[in-house]
């Protein structure tokens, strides 16, 4: 595998880790629901920056960064890290994620009545699996 793809994936994971820290700090100091508006800023940043990099540099590693960070974010890695990085157990039930379009839908697809700690971890693992599939395809076509 080309090192630039590993760097892009590492950067995406670093981005998610930094966002997790930001999320925890915002949750402690800026009580909900006021901090929810910050998600809009994060999402715009997550989409706009990689698109600019792709259009400007036309580098597939930029696409890998975007794809990895977006999947990990949408499928709940940030939520898993939110608890793990601060030594907290993931609650058995996470009802605030039940209506999430990706995590909630994935949990329902697996047969859970709502989002549970297990379905959240499985969702994050599924995103990682999708990223590994893309890496495999990139290596096959030698992009």
C-alpha cells in the first residue's frame, strides 16, 4: 500500500480524535443544546476542506482522507471514543442516537430495538471494514 494512503487514513483518525476532544470539552463547558450548532461547523469543515483538496490537487489521498473521516464520523467512531478516551463505560442504551440516520439505521438493521453499546461499536467497526475494502480496491487498481 502506498504510504500516502496510510498518511491520509492516519490524518482522518487524528481528525476524529481531535473532534472527540472538542466534543467532550464542549459538552462539559457549553451545556446542550447550545453546543449542537457546533456540529454544523464541523460537518462543513469535514466536507469542504477535502473537496477543495481534491479539486485543487486531484490527489486520491485527499479522497481517502475525506472518505475515512466521514465514514468514521457517520458510523459512530467519535461516539465510541467519546467514552473510551475519558475512561467511561459506554452506556448500555444510547436513546439519543436512535434517530441518527446511520447509527440508528445500522442498529435497526442488526435487529436491535435501539442503539446499544454493542450496536454502536459494531457500527464503528463496519465503517472501518468499509475503509479496508476501499484500501483493497485501491491496491488492486494501483490508483
